[in-house]
C-alpha cells in the first residue's frame, strides 16, 4: 500500500488591506476548506505598486521535519492493531511489507510481517494560532518582497513599518519577522508618541525598543518621554490593546517651522536678603537634538556621540549644549542620570562656556539646586554666608531639603573660628502633596547653633502650612508661623512672633471678556505680636507683645479698559521672536482697582479701609530692532479711606496717598533697564524702589533685581520652552565644531 500524502504546511497569513487592483504580477493564494492551496491560484513574491500588507509575527521557530530512517523501525509486532479514532486533521501512517516465506528463515507464519510506525502523533487536532492585532506588523511601501522561508520582508520606496506604538519611515527597509529586527536606510525616521528620531540609517528591534541611529537628529518631548520610550505589552492586564498610532513623519518633515508659541519655561532664581535662597520653577518640555550616532536602550535610556541639544526651534540656535558623549540612564521612575564628557554651553554659535559638572541627576519630584550657593541676609545671618544644598530626602509623599550655612561675614566681624556653633546656621524645607488635593509645606531657619538645642527665640524662624483644595477654585489654608517677618510699607519690616489660623480664598471670578475680575478671602488668626497700645500691656512685662484674635474679610475688584492695541510681528527668528520668547503686542490700557478690607480684633479693636487706584499702563514697540524698540510704563495713584486703626504694627495702614511709577526701556539689542518706585505723598517716604537690568533673548534671559528699600536682591535665569508645528533645520544651521 503506498504512503498517504503528507499533511500540508499551513501557508503564512498575509492580509492585504488595499483594493485588489493594487496587486500586480500574480494572484493571491486561495485556500480550500482543508487549508490547502488551491492549484488554480498562484502568487508572486513582489508587490509592484503601492500597497499595505500586514504580517503576523511567528510565535515560535518551525518544528523539525522528521526523516524516515532505520532508527524509526521498531521490533516485529503483530499485524493486529486496535482501531483508533482519527480526527479530520490527523493522518494514520501505517503500512506492511510482505516477503516470500522460507522454512529456514521463518519458523512462524507471521514473522515476515513488518509494521513501520512513525513517531507518536498527538491526538489533539492541529491548531493554527490566529494573530491578534498586537502581533501584526503593518508595512506600506511601493514594492515589497517576502521570503517565506526566512520570513524576511524587503520593502522599497516610501516605506512605513508600523508596530504597536512605533512607526518607522524610510526609503528602504529589511524586516526580519523572526528576530523582530529592522534595518532601514535613507531618510529614516522613528516615531514613538511625541518622540521623533531621524537619521540616515537605523538598526532597530521594534519589540525590545533597542537599536542604533546614525547621523541622528530629531525632537524629544520630556513630558511624555518616560511613557513613549517604555516597552508596552498590550496583552498585560490593565494595558489597553488599542495603542495610539503615530502619524508618519513624512507628513510633517517637509513643513517649515510655524505656529511657534512659548510656555512658561524654566525659571531659576537666586535671592538675597530673605525668603528662599534658591528656587526652580517650571520645566522645558520640548528639545531638539543632533548626534553622529545614538544607541537606544530598552529601558528608555540612550547613549550618543557628538551630541547637540537646544530648545530653539530656529537654526542656527541661540542656545545649545554640546558634548563629546552623553549617556542617559533611568535610576528610578522619578530620577534620571545624565553623564557627559567635555560638555559646554554655546551662545550664538560663538561663545563657549565649559560645563564642569559631568554628572547631573534629574529629579522630577524636586528640582536639584546647585551644590553650593552664596547668599546675603543682614537681619538674621549677619550678612554674607555660604550655603550647602544637600540632596533632598524622600519621606513618603514629602521631601525634606536641608541646607547648612557658614556665616562668613559674622566670622570676620566677631573674630570667630570657622565651624564653631556661633558661625553656623541652618535652613530646612519640607514639602509635598499628601493627597491629590492637599499640599503641605514646612520651613525652619536657625541663624546660629550656639547653645543648641537651647536656642534663643531670636535664633529661630519657622512656619507650617497646609493647603486644601475645596473645589470650584476655593481653597482652605491652615498656617502656624513663628517669628514671621512681614513688610508693611513705610513702617518697614515687622515681626509677628506667632500666628495660628486659617484663610479661605476664592477663585478669580471673570466678569467680562475685557479682563474685569473679582476675588475675595476671609480669615481667622490668633496673633501674638508687638503693639504700641499701652492699655493692652501690663505694667510689668518682659516684652511689648500681646495676643489677640484677628478676623478679616477682603475683596478686590479690577476693571481694565483697553484704549488702544497694535499688531504683533510674525513669530519668526528675525522679527517677533528676535529678543523675546513671545511677540510683543503694543497696547495702552486704563485700569481701575478697588479693594475693601475690614479687620476685627478682640478687645474691641477694628480697622477698615477702602482703597481705590487708577492708572495708565502700556508698552510701545516690538522689541525687534537693535535700538530703542521697546518701552514699558505704568503710572498709578492710590487713595485710601480709613476707619479705625490696628493695635498691631505689622498690619497697620499708614500709607494713604501713594504714587507708583514704573519704566522699562530697551537700551541696545536684548539689553533692557528698568525702575519701579512707590512714594508716600504725605511724608515723601519711599515704599518701594526696585532697579532691574535684563539681557533677554528668544531662548534664554537673565534679570538682575536690586531693592534697597526692602534690602533684597535676586538673579533670575530663564530658559524658554517652545511648541511649534513643522520640522526645524535638522543640521542646526551650522555643522558641529570638531
């Protein structure tokens, strides 16, 4: 009996998305009801017109094909075989061979019957797995050739390879479905979410998200980089199987940069004279980069050679960071590490400033300050001091920042030795969100460690605040403060020895489209502070402080009237965005401000007033030309109608007629100077005098502020954050320096 026909191998599943007229030079393989190719159909391995094909990823390597050999022959068995059930997809592989009988060779009549038995077959029917959408690779190209034996696809012309949340564009690509590897050449672009990497050549594993890109350039969104570059398994519970499909880079690659807008950006401030010494707010969410080669790691990390990074959407960039090598590692879900070699800051393609810090830890929970900083506080710390900014300490949802201080000016003035307790100080801050709607902040300042822990009360300042969001924009703030220092106009700084209470604040209520708004707040506090009312003081007392209950209600109404508004320049590098991150809109505005405050104290004291302010403010020019192309100004007159007087000095209102003026003028290029002043018209004393000197560019800015009246100063650094549509010059306008 002849051998039966062996079962056919299942054909590869190829799903064709376009209409049938896009396939030429062959026909699509048709399957009969048994899964066998119909003999009347054939297929060509090439698709000669633009088409989209979907290929399933093989789940495992094909099983070996067993070869018939003598090893498969078993011992002689009886020809009597029990019947067995055979499923439609199984095949029985039994045969017998007959030989002439001879008495010499066979003592029994049945010994010359031989049964050949193949390896045991599984009794379960063969199941061909149907691939899910997450296991499919979609390839679009002008021409495709599929090698079924090696399971390799070669695509040419406008190639797009889409797998889950990854999209690869190229002129030519070779896709190995077995090891999930793509080798792409010519105008290569890898898009994952908001991240775009372009290059000349790419070797990439689209399952492990690892590979290399040569002559790389592109755009990275720091806000979504952690999720865009992470490996996502759609079959894991809790993960959606329908992932967002990125748009092909070919759609945006040819578009010029347009619709450039600026967000808040990153602002770092170094202050002197009180308050926080160092603070960082905001972030830069979108950056451009270029590198000779970038190696991508599966955990979201990368390594690059001759890398250039900028926040400028235009080329050549005003501000960029260059490094010979850069390596980005993920330390934890909220902390990253950037290691660079020979890194430098390049301004206007000419000024190179070396960056001596090769390792930087990026902490998304709290911005890391500089390791050391110099501050000035004459009132509490005796003048100049050096502050060491230690790393933040995580305490569950909270973070603790401790900063010891070495009081330099006190050491020289009091002839102290360094690091003795009298020459040391300390500042600590505790902050964090204990719930999505509850924020907590604590502050402690020690201006000396002499006799620690039995410190004098003059050596300590501190506060503890809790802010609870109530919904609809309302918030409840609870606060305890110890020796809080407040500025009160011509009365200067006044210290509130202790205060415990709560403040309810309202949202800003918009009244019309022209900017009219109203807000209010109410509060209760138990206050211990200095008073000059003899009836509240005891004849024999250690100090002039008194404790009273304080109730206050406040409302503010602002009504601006736009008198004139000019047109802004286009947001381009040579016009509207030459010296500023946002185009300047000239305007002239008249503003009315009314504030009503009533304060009730225990012991039958009260203070109520109504203040009205009227003023003119505006700006002229566009801050685009080199000389005198910007003038900002404001003039306000304030009149106060007062009833009663506070028993305390920290909130007593004494400035009832005030003239406030401000002026900012462009001098040359991005350099601007300004002055802001407020004067009590009744006694001629200054409430405020602030001088500013600013150097402003599109991508960065530096502002120096000095206020001799309040005895404070600060330096502010701005790094702009831009959004744009289109593709900037991938070569950064100029080649990188050797």
